[in-house]
C-alpha cells in the first residue's frame, strides 16, 4: 500500500475505493470497441443518473457528458475519460475477464472511466466547493481514427466556453502511485502508411525471369531505417516502424506484389511534413533499382499532444500536494492520443498515473493480452482529477 499525503481529495477518494473497483471491473468484463460503446455509455449514464446536481447529455451516440455548475464563480474546466476497448483476445484468468470474445480493455480505459465516475460523485456531493463549471466527458473511440475527440470538437458545442482541459492516462510502465507531468511535447503524432510493391511473378526456380517483390520489400524495410538514422538530425524525435509485411501464397511461386504497413511518430510539425517525402525517396530509389513499382498511401493521424506549460505547472503542484515525492517529471512518449484535439480549442495538459505492480502482474505493456491494472491507482487518479477540477476552476 502506497502512503500518500492526507488531503481532502485524498481522504474522499480513499473512501470510494470499493466503488471504483466495482465500476472498473464491470467495465472490464463488458468491453466494447470504438463507435460501438452502446452498453458502456448506457451504464455510465445510469451511474451518473444516481448523482445529484449533474446535467447529463449525450453529445454523440456513444459518449456521455456530465456538467456540474459550481456555486462560486470561476472557469469552465473540461475533464476527459476515454471509454472504448481494443480488438484483443484477453489472456487473463481473473473472475472479471472480458465476456466479449476478441474485445478487451487492454489500455486502461476501464480505469479512466471509473476514475471520472468517482470524480463526478465527489463533485456532486459538495457543489458548494466548486468554482465555475466542470464538464466531464466520457469520450468514445479514442483507439480508432479519426477519433472520438475530433468528432466531439468538430461537431458538438462541447468545447464552447471551455477555459482549460485536462485528463489522465494510467500507465503500467510507472509504479502505482506515481504521477508524471510534463510541460510541452508529451505524446507524438501517430501517422500511418501503406505500401504496395509490384514486381513480376514467376516460378521460384527461375527468379531471373521475375521481379521479386519480397526481395525488394525486404530492402525497403532495411532502408527505411535510414530515414531515422541518416535522414534526420540525431537531436530530432522520429520513429519509423514497419509492422506488417504480406506477400506470396506458397513455397514455389514468386508473387507479383508485396504489401507493407507501418507507423511514423513525431512531435515537430516540420519534421512530420518531411517524413512522407523521406519515405517516398527510399521507395523510389529501391524499386527503380530492381525494376519494381510502388504505391504509397500516407495518412496523418492524431496531432501530437503538446501540453500548455502553465497548466502542466499547475498539475505538477497539485501532484506534489496529493502524492508528495511520487510526483515526477514525465518523459515524452511516442504513443499517440486524440486528447490533442481538445488542445486545439483550449489550453490544457495530459498526464500519467502509474498502475504498474509486478507483484500483481499489472506491469504488462499496454495493448498486451495480459494487461491489467493495480486498482490502487484508481484512488490516485481520483485524487488528481478531483483536486485539479477544484483548483483549475478557481482560475
């Protein structure tokens, strides 16, 4: 058990621990994919409906918004939790494993949702403490592009009048109880590419009569590593990963095409625009050298999450008050997050709360079929978001 400083948010959050666990376990057992969170959003709305002083609405078909108007003047603060799961078959064996075949909460969104439900309860129990207006968005489809946040920002009035936005991500790579905050670049833009290499098929016994797209594709994969090591400065942050390579049907046939997919991660806008040109230069050179051709489909994903300095500084001060020396400066991540859409409309910051505990086997990486949470982290999450709501609402 992590020993944390005693604060009002901390004592109230600790009392909620059994309910937080119950919420999280129900959600974990009943996961739904992005844009299909029908039962999930219904459950959230029903739980919020048990609380006083909240205005509850459905800004999209599978998202839920709860609004609490404080009894003191102040700012409008948006708190965000994502609610969708992933297309992964769970390999855990505890009693609340996923009931939905091939779908799993493997990134902690069940915990995020439970945390924000807990914050809603604490705020609703003491509206006289609240300054301004607190909006709590239970957002659909973070895991699938173009992303639920983009849809809400573009098509609804959710962000109208919002002064500041914040949210958290549980992290199995940080010990339980740690809160990690960082001004500036926090998470990368997750762009995607698809490549088709076309050669000339033939008999595997006579490769000289064919143009082998597998051999060409292998050289493309190798040479794409030079985009990072030789195409950009060593001081720049760029990741190029090929994650899919498919070609051929049997052992004695050279196919006529190979298909590759992958991702490019970056923070800097100029480098982000250069990356597809660097990739295409490699493709053009390798395929021309071997008599093959190519097509490249390049898709820009979410924007990078660039935290507003003053908001991150406030969150760090809150973290130091709530968790003491467990507060630390976060390292930037090359993971992507559609929280960045909210930051196009208001200043804000995203932060991490540790949920990793080797004794509980909650230190598997995100998106792993054995991923789970140390549920003690839920209390830390509530501490942080509840204190942040009260502090940021004051301006």
